[in-house]
C-alpha cells in the first residue's frame, strides 16, 4: 500500500487490494451477513455487563489482536507505541499483526467472518464505508462519546471521513496527503529561492531548472500517484469527481478535463519523459535525476535516510483553490471485541490511549489528526508546512466500493490521457461511464 510504506515495501494503493476485497465482500453479501445494528446494538453499544468507561481497565488479563498495514518505515513507530502501551498496562496485552495493505484488505473481512480476525485495527478512511457496509467493523458512536472525542479537536474533513450512513466507524489517527518535494541543490543552481506556490511560479521554476541544465525537471507519472494528482487538480478547479451519494462519477466534467489536460501538457511541453513507469518518478527524484515530484508525505522518512538534499512544500495552486488529496488512518473495532465485556473494556482503553499518544505518530512522517496534539508534535518537522493547510485537504466520499472504482476506472483513464493514447475528454468519458456503472452495481450490492 503506497500510502505509508517506503518504496521497497509499498504496493499499489487498493489496485491490487480492491479487486481482492471485492470478491470477499460480494461473497459476504450473497451469504446475507449481519447488519451493523445486529452486530453492535445499532450504535456501537457496549456488551451487557460492561461498565461505564473510566479510562482504566481493572479486569482479568486479556489479549487484544491488533491488525494494521504499517509494513514500511512507519512500522517501527507503530510497534513502539504498542510496546509502550503494553508496558503501561499489565493486564492488557496487545498483539500486533502487521500485513501488507493489499493483503490486509483481503484478509480482514474473511478473518472477521470466520471469527479469527482482529479485535481492533487501523485502516484507511476510503475503506471504512466498504467494511462498514459489510459489517466487518462496528459503529463507534458510543465509544467516541465515552472517549470525549468531538469535532472541535479535528478538521471537519477528517472528522466526517469516519462516518458512514450517520454512524461513526473510524477514530482518526492521522492525515497523510500529497505534497511537493523538491531538490534544493537543483533549485539553488537554477536560482530559485522559494518553492513555487501557484501555476505561474511553478511553470517559471520548471523553465529555470531546464535553463540550468535539468532537462526534464518534473516527471509526470502515468500510474500512481497520477490519479491523486488528477483528484487534487480537479478539486482545485472546482470539480467534484464523485457524487456524494455514490450514484455516479463525474470524471469528464469540464473542470476535470482541464485538470487532466494540464497533466498531459507537462509531457507535451518537454518537462517530463513520455512514459514514466510506476514508481519511476520517485526513484528518479531520489537519485537526483529530476528536480520536483509530487508524492505522499509517507516518503519523508525514506528520503531522510537517502542523504540527498531536499525539502517539502504544499502542492502548488495550479487552478482556483489551494486544495489537494489526502487520506487518513483510522482506528476500528470488530464484532469480536464487542462480544466479550473484558475485551471490549480493554479495547476502549487501548483506542483511547493510542488517540491520546498520536502526537508521537508524527515521527512516522504523518500529521496527527487531533488538533490538541498536532502543533507541539509537528514543530520543526518536515510535514509542518503541510499540516498548516489541513483544512485544504480533501477526502474521497464515504462510498462503499470506491477503492475498486478508482483502481478499475479512474487510474486507467488518467494513465491513457497522460500517455497520449486518448484525449483527456475521451479517456475521462470512458472511465466515467465505467465508474458510474460500477457505482450503480455497488449501490445495489452494498445497499444505498
């Protein structure tokens, strides 16, 4: 999963996982399954006999299974938090199961339905609705209230990202977004003293870099994260790729077409090679072959270890608004934890503690979701200037199956246009029609 791991352990975000999880969830749907209300009393209610949450657990020794996908450079930081929790809670043992994200999204639904899944875990925001619709995870409204977590401590986007059909299924841990990385040695050689912030200064920077001898300073990817760039530019341009209710895709709206045409123009105007294979743009940047790349802030620790001279800035405002794509890791709970009052009580303590300690998660290159810990934990970090624009970050709507839609329709359409195999309008029309068809099927399958 490319949203947190360094290059050598990453996998395409949901492209591999989406197809796999679709099969699992469709089988679950055909088998009937249970509703969230049947799983957790309709609102994430505590099991009978569970007392009021006090922040402490004084019951018998209990073991919690905790699944996550932090297999990259972020993994040691997460395991460090788990180890610290275990050392401070002698009657709770949290056992981590760390799985590549692509496998994670396939294995969790099957394991939960077999009664062998996690008690608690972390998943990306754009997977919550899918797993909520299939009762893989349970509502956390009562728990959130008990933990005294409120919208006041989060940005509106990330707080609302954990809600599906008026119920909360995710407790936000972090925000991770697209950003602009630049080679400071190249910038100095080109006489660029400040990172570009808008279209005019960005194009001027590319021209200056070319004049300084860096012939292809900004490689435009044809695959990951090209579609995240497309989403960012579409939002900047006033477009909205998906209907909020999950009924249709609006890929080919004029604002979206113009956004993708700008991406293709980077190739046509000679700033980028014509066929940049997946990950090539990042490898080229890391090796000093190119001057600028747009990628996720999860690359921070990998680049820190590379020894190259670089810095980080927000994605430039190419169109009308300074908006850009983001995602969020969010804690979830499964039916297994709610069926045992001791596990449920211990799980509450664990999730409360992890949320309170989320400032330490900034060391993994992420942006803590909680405002109350964000400022202090990010002071002097690379991601601090990105965090200052947290209200400018945009998330995909909480629509079941949207990961599959992205992988199977949007990514190929964006790729074809950047490669020049189709005009942006035609590629997005084709992709939009396919996406809308899939979304209509998902509404029927998952329940609208």
